[in-house]
C-alpha cells in the first residue's frame, strides 16, 4: 500500500483535516470506526491538535473549531489540503484565476506553509507546502484517504479554475442516466472527482468531501450508526467502480467511504 515519507506530488490531495465542535468525541468515533490511533499534541494553552495514525503513521487530523467559525454558523466539516511546491505562488495564481484567498500564506511552525483558498464557485480548500510534515503518510488502504470529491453548482467554472491552477486533466462522463461526473487526474492518475449539486439537496454550499477506503462498505456504514453517526447516502453500488456510502459523524461532519471493486 502507498506510504509517503517525502512531500506528495504538487497538485494532489495530501491531508484530510476535521474541524469539529467535540474533539474528544469525534476522536473516539473515528478511532472506533477506522481503528485510528489518537495522538493529541499540544499547540497552545488548552489546545491540542489530534493526529490520527495507522501503524504509527499519520493519516489525518482533527482540531476544535475556532470561535469565529462557530459564530458564523459553520458546521463541523472535513477540510482538504492540496500539496503545492510554493504556497505563496499558488495563492497568487488562485487569486488571478478568480479564486479568493480567505487566509493568505502563513507558516505553521516548522512543519509547512499553507493558505486557505475559495474557488470561484464557493468551495474552499487548503494549499500545503510541506516542510517537516508531508501530509498523509499512508493512502489508498482501508481507513485512509483514497479520493476527494467536489460538489458545486458551476462545474464548468470549477473545471477551468482547477485545471489552470494545478494542471489537472478533466474527463466528464455520466455517473448515471441523469448526472454528469467529472474525473480529475494528474500525470495519468485519477485522484478526485466533481459532480453538480442537485436541487433535492437543498441550499447546501459547494464543498470538497474526502473518501476513506474500506474493506466492507456495509459493515462500516452499520458501525457508523452504532457509534452515533448516520448515513446520508446508504451503501450504494457504483457501476464498474465499487460500493460507497456518504456518512455523517455524531458532530455533523460529512465524509464518504468506498470499497473499490
């Protein structure tokens, strides 16, 4: 299974990070669901950054949502980081392409440099220039990040933005008889997707959502419910791909699981 000890390829998703209202409760949930080890690291007075690990290697993290996020009514969410060679240059390019730099590049101690960016359609993501922290040290095995998916109301604008910013290639087909689905790839390897937000979803904002691999989609969905979570989309087959589900943790953060093949 892929393990990483050096920075991820620029332009690929490299780190899933949970912003939550109950750090301890969320940590217990994901530990029970995926078997993650929990490593709480102090980052300031009364604050910790929770590293999730498999075999001692980092696969994601969680932190307590900031007061300003709660004040604006932002619910718990999984954030997505994209690896870049230079955070300052990537943020500047994102701005020139019509994105909005919500938080300009800043150093995260000696582990990396990052910025928070919103694409022209409203979906937000982080860019990550690795230093000591490369990002996820394991991917594409059960309990780790294997795919990231954008839901947006303007797929054409999003495709134009991301292909120009990161050099992604885009291939659009039909997920089913009614919904187009775009597959993003880099250097011939597909790693992300995009779909249009459907009217029946209600007034949801555009967002990126992580997919975690699982060995058994139905069992993981059932365990989610046992641990206090719920299923937004129950286990469902994707023709010629595998079986997936969209789940919600007890605090309200949405994520997906998928069993390939």
